[in-house]
C-alpha cells in the first residue's frame, strides 16, 4: 500500500511489487531528529526499495559496519540540525575508506549548514569528498531526490530475488 507521499512522482516502482534493492537511511552522528528519517523511509519504500533505517545519531562506525554487512545499493544521510556539512565530510571519509563501499552511491541532504543555503563551494567540497549527490534543503527539492533515486540501476541481487524459476 502506497503512503501517497508524492502523488505523480513516485510512479517508478517496479511491477508486481518487485524490490529494486536496499537503501540505508540515517542522520549524521550529531543529529537526533527522526521525522526526516520516517519521511525518507516511506518515500524510498514507495520508490521500490527495502529500507534499513539506522535511526538518528548513528555513530560513523555503526553506519560503516551496517553498510559492510548489508552492501546497500544506496546510502542516504540526512541532517536537520545544520551540522550536515561538517559531519558529512567525516562520515564520507569513513565510508570511502572501506574498499567494499568505495563505489556505493552515498548522498547527503537536509539542512547542511547553520547559515541556510550552502554555497557552491561547500556543496563542491562534499562532492569532492566522495558524495554522489548533495540535496541542500534550501536549494533542492524532493522531486530532485526522487529523480536521483529513480535513476539508480536495479540491484543485481534484487533482480535475482524476483526471478521466477520454472
């Protein structure tokens, strides 16, 4: 059953309820907000993914360990407290230091700084550090995030799980 969060935007779900893959969702370690994670989980599930929600305040090592264990198809890091930029630089370094996570798509979004909209230089620094996309809430929309997620290739293991063997 669809939560109907984004009418007309989440029509990318595969046929017959097939799952596209797995997404890990969390906040930066200093962020205790949960409503953003609930929204993201519901939205990403509407897009056809299984979601592992690590909750708020997940220490970097907990995120890295969870990703090493589950080999997600995408990692989504959210921030509401305005520390996403500084915490994001640290956590992406930890994720990219693991060879098995080096090519895993990782995005960050929300309120990334306490001064409002991030500068092009600040967003560029996050991208240069290893993020595949940055969704600053002052300059990007949910629709852009949905397009990014919808453009991800279906995971090979998700496709294997949905194959029907005669």
